[in-house]
C-alpha cells in the first residue's frame, strides 16, 4: 500500500473504534441495524439467483498478492484449466493473484468462470477473466463464504494468507461438524503447508482437540494433475460425475 492508502485505512479504523464507544439512541440503532439486515438479505438473494444454475464447480483459493510469474500462479491456472476439461466450473474470490490465475485457466478453456469479489479499502479488485454474468461483489465476508461452500463440489487451496486460511478452516469446520456434506479439500504445495499440518498433528491432535480421522478431511499435493485427480477419484467412488 502507498503511504496515502495506509493513512486512509488508519482513519477508517480510528473512526470505527470511536463509533463503537458512542452512545446512540434507539432510533439510531434501529435505523442502522435495519439497513444492515436488508443489505445482507440483498447479497444473499443476488448470490442465490446468479449461482443457482451454474452446475458443478470447484472453489479455488489463494493469495491475492501472488505475482503472475510465481510457480503457484501457474499451477493454479493449470488446475483451473484441467478442472474445466474434466467438466467443472471454477469459483474464485474474483481478485488478483491466485484468484486471477484460477479464472484465467477456466476462461482459457471456455469454462464457467465465477468471481465472488469483496469490497476492501485496498488490494482487492476483480480480474478480467470472470464471466460478467457470474461476477458478484460483496460487502460481507460471511455472505461470500456461504456462496463458496454452497455452490462448490470441492475446494482447492493454494498458498495464501489469513483470508485463505479462513476459507479453508470454514470448510473443514462445516464438514467436521456435519453441517454440510463431505467434499474433497486439496491443499497445493507440500512445502508451504507442511508447517501448518505438523502443528495440527502435534498441537491440536496432541491435545485431543481434533480426532485423528479429521486429518483425512484434506489431501496435500504438489501438482495440478494430482489436485484434479483427488477430486475425480473422490466422486468416482460415488459413481458421480459433473452434469455438463
């Protein structure tokens, strides 16, 4: 971020903190909360309407900061292209980096290329490889995450930051608690994910905070071919295949 952008973000944060301590009367609270409720509802309605008929898709996650020359950008592009050739559409967060690579790979094979963009004070803007009728911009992260899970038959997760981890653990939690059905989750980049996986085994499993079978909820691979193979083999066990 530029110095000017940093100052803008700080001002927004300071304003939010100040407003959290302001006393508001009931009319102010009711008005603000009612508007927020309608905004949330509107985002859900738009998401459901646009995504209801997209067919089988795989959500692809990773950092918005990954440059186009990075090996993981190229792997993400290859994964998306292979997924389309195997009959899936691709859903990303709609931004640059790994997300752009996913949409680019899908677009290159004339597949469904979905972008679920998020409004941020910096970093995020939608990429040019999204089908225009499948681009949705959200204000609320939680509404966006519902769309990622509801309309995906699998998750492919490449190296990323807090947002990528948030999406990964959201899916793992929902599957572990059986709030949603099991679908394949593939982590790409053994070197990148090895530290996290060691911590899951040593700390979380060691303390009894997860069960050993919870570690089977995801696979770890290094190549695009391996990533798509995990998804294909998962659904072949159930004699299922994409319907377009």
